[in-house]
C-alpha cells in the first residue's frame, strides 16, 4: 500500500490530493501548522472507516527540526514514504519597499526551505530503496515575476532551480523528481491573498479565471503517476515553461503598459 506524505495537506490543493489518494486506498500523512484544520481533514478522510491509514502531524515546515521529526513519526506509523508532495506554501502580496523583511523571509523559509526540509526528511530513504516520487509545488509566479509578488516569486523561482538540480542527482538512484506550476487556484489561501493583491497585479492576473483545486490536484496526481518532471496548467504557463525567453519579453511589455495606465489614473 502506497504511503503518501503531503505537506500543507489540511486544505486547498493538498487536501484535494489527499482525497484523490484516499480514494485509491493509499496510506496518507498530512502535515500542516493548524491542528484544528488537520483534525477536520482527518475526520473527512476517515469516513470510509480507514482512520488507521490516515495520520496527521502539526508542524511548521519552515522549521527543519519540526519537519524531520513529524515525517519520521509518519514513516514509523505508516511505513516508508513512497510519494512526497511538498504543497505547503504562503503568499503575502505587497510592493517590495512596503512589505517587511520578515514577511519576505517568511515566504522564502516556507515555500523554498519548507520544501527542502520535507525532501531532506525522505530523500535518503528513497535513495536507499532506489524508489520514490517527489512533487514540488511551485507556481505560475515561479515562471515569470509578478508585480507585488517579489518575495513569493523569488521563493518559487528558486524552487524550480532546486527541482532541476535535484532531478539530475536523484535520477540515477531511481527517485523521480517533479515540479508543477499551478495558476491562481480556488483555495482558502487564494481568498485571503486577494484581499492584499495590488491593483496592478489584479489587472494583470485577473484576465485568467482561477482553476478549481480539484482540477489542479487531478493534473498533479496524473503527472506523478506518469513520472513527468514539469507540469504546467493552461497555454500561457505552458508557453512560459517551454519558450520563456521568447514569450516573456512580450508579456512584460504588455504588463508594463497595463501598469503604466493604472499609475496614470492614480
């Protein structure tokens, strides 16, 4: 029976992925900071009478010690990790010279180092067993910088670089690394994010309707099944991922014009 560990698994894309793997009969471990949300997720996933195959652990992935200890307890209870999905992330929009250093660092620590801490906790075991799959959840903002998202884009771009380098190291040992770039997705965090999104970013990003968490999660699960390295969502992100150096100048030109029109009205 497959053991799937999901960080950020108490809501949004992470919880939707947990539902998918629960329907497949997998053993599932969920990590998140808020214990009440984890307990609610556990109750939902256990309705089929499989409470013994669902484990929850409260941990802040930005803390390496907490993450390693939580994942160790999950593996002790449900066996070695077969699939890790590093889904935990935070976003705090705002202009670079307005957002505090602490807020900038929180995003880097959670989105980048939180994923690294989770990977480090399972990677040695996967290498030893010569099998395992790791999915890192980046963002469309990890393919092109977005106005008002300096901290978030920095963390998600870095995650892509980490995935590329790790893929080369892991492949000879039978461990498959993947990275995905979801667009705006209908999650509780997205609702909170919109309250702080700068007008300029809203004009740029609001042209594309957000995806549902269900649609994003199913595409991620299929990519893990097929061992794909990069996973894109929609034609724009696919074009950025495959032809970024060609596409970005045109997109940035369009972004700049839209931002300039807004600034003239203010």
